[in-house]
């Protein structure tokens, strides 16, 4: 009798152990299945199912929002998308335009495509016009795509003193006060900066543009001057600078220019049309043309070697 009870207990123990083993197996298996199920719901898995590599999938995940990733899943596979998304100034809203531009310009690098499309360069100059957001004040953008109307007149325009400018030059008070501080600081280093041009009315800018147009035609006029309504000088925050003692009238060749390149940002000014950025700004290099954009933005542009056009479209455009 005792022997039977022992055998029964052993069988029960073995059965119990077996059940525990089975249960553990089911738990582990279920956990693996659940983990697999959960992984199949991830963007990484779904992107890889589209035949993106894991590296490309992770690029997209790191640089896009969930909403944007959902839209990528609804598109056909395009191996250019991860390359665009990895660029610092990538804007998802411009993705289709990047792809179209690259299709028409196959030799252009992805970084340059992003830069060009962001500043509207997939459109011809003076086409696809956008009314300037004048509420941005010292951060408003006016260029060959953004314009102000003929009746636009900025407030708080002041006349510059003869100590800081040639006769009858005007600009916004905020920019003027910043320039005076800049000029005083430059003078201590032996440089005499003066404003040679400041605020211009619509009519004044038309005269500037037409003076070149009448002699050299539309192409040259557009290369060296803005059409009326499209000039930064309308804002009152753009200034052309000269060295008072530069008898050659070649500011870019002066030590004063070198001082400006190093120090202008400390007073809220940037070189608006830099060398080698013509394809972005739409203008030939102008070493004399500076723009007030405030201390924070000027420092960012200086440190990151971008133009105001690029900064505006990435950080300020709606």
C-alpha cells in the first residue's frame, strides 16, 4: 500500500514537473510571439518590409516624426528619401520637390538639393511670388521670391548722423543704434565705417534697377540689383558699408571688410550676399551689403555658414 502511494506521488510529481515545463515553454513561446508581434508593428520592421535597409530605416526613424513616417509607409520605395532625411536642413514638406529637383538635376548632391529647394530655387526668379511677412520686422525676408507692395513704408525710420553715414542716409532706428555701436568699436581698432546706402523707397529701388537695365539689360540688372518691391533696402535693416578712407571704393579689399567679416555678427549684422552663395541668394557677391538680423540669428548664421534665406525658410517660414 505504501509502495503504491509512493509510486503515485512520483507520477504526480513527474506530471507536475512536466506541466511546469510545458507552462514555462508556453510562457516563453508566447512571450517570443508577442515580442515578434510587437516588433512587426514598429516602423523599423515595416520600413524594412518595404526593402529599406536597416540603416536607412533607422535614418528615417531618427529624423522624421511618427506622422511623417506613416506617410513614408504610404509611398513607394525611394532610396533617396533616407539620404534627404539625413540632411541637417531637411524639411518634410519639401520632400516631393527635392525628389523632382533631383530627377531633373541628377548630378547635384542631396545636401545642395535641400539647400536650393528650401530657398525656392526650384522655381525661376520672380516667379512663385510670396508676399513678405512684414510682421517679422527685423527678421522679414525680402528677396527674388518674397516681396513687399509699393505702398509698404516701415515705421521708425531715422536719418543717420554725418558721423556714421553719407548725407541723407536713413534706416530703422534699431539697426542704426546697432551700427553706431559697431562703428565706434571698429574705430577703436582703426577702421572708419560709414553707411553709403540704407533705406530705399519703391521708387528709389526702381531707379537703381532701371539704371542698370537701360545699359545692360534684364539679366545683368537682376544679377546686381533687386527689382522694386524685392529689395532688402525696403526693410530699413539693410545697409551698404564703405570705409571712409577707401579711395579705391573697393570695400571688399580693405582691412575694414576683414574686420566686418570677423566682428559684424557681434552687433547683429551679417554679410547678406556672401561669395560662393550666389546660387542660394540669387545675387553676385556683395562685400559691402550687410543686414541687421539681431544678435541671436547673426551668431547662428556666422557659426553655421548659411545665408539668411536658408535660416528663414528652415526656422521662420510657416
